[in-house]
């Protein structure tokens, strides 16, 4: 297989790993609680879905992120937010966990911020050929 094909496949792996990590953590009845802001439940949700949206954004070529408009940003955020719904329903069936709309709202805000970070990075990062010129 051509190196470009392998690279495209490898770019999809981080989102799959993040989804698996979220699923694993959501399957636990009790989670350790870090100190400080990292122990705040809504911040954990926001951060996890920020990362998910960023890694989901890797599924789309940078050139598409560089196009004007917010369509791709909204698509990446919506996909990540939809997974937040799936995760909350999953937690409903996990002993010691609950399904919480406020958690999903934090997921969705994190997803929107993560997709926004992808859009910002794509617009600020120059392609290699432009940077060399």
C-alpha cells in the first residue's frame, strides 16, 4: 500500500482510541478523582470531547478545514456530540453511573471547542510547500 494511504489510515486511529478510552472509562462504576480542576466532572467531560473532536477532525483533509465557513467545524462537533449521547445512554446502564444532560452539554461544548481548535489550527498552519517558499 502507498505511504499516503497508510498515513490516511493512521490519522483515523487516534479518534478510535479516544472513543475506546471514553467507553472504557464510562464502563467503570467508580473512577479516581484527581485534585483541582481536573477533578471537576464537567471539566473532564469537556476535555475528553475536546480531544475527541480534535481527533475526529483528523478524518478530514486539512484543505477541507481551510475552506471558508463553519460546515466542517459543525460536522465534527455534531459527530462528537452524538457520541456524547451514546456515552450518556451507556452510562445509564452502568451500575454506579447515571445519564446526565449536563454531562452531555459539557461534552457538546468540549466538542465545539475541539472542532474550533481544528479549524483554527488548519487556518494557521501553512502547507509545507507554502512554508518553504
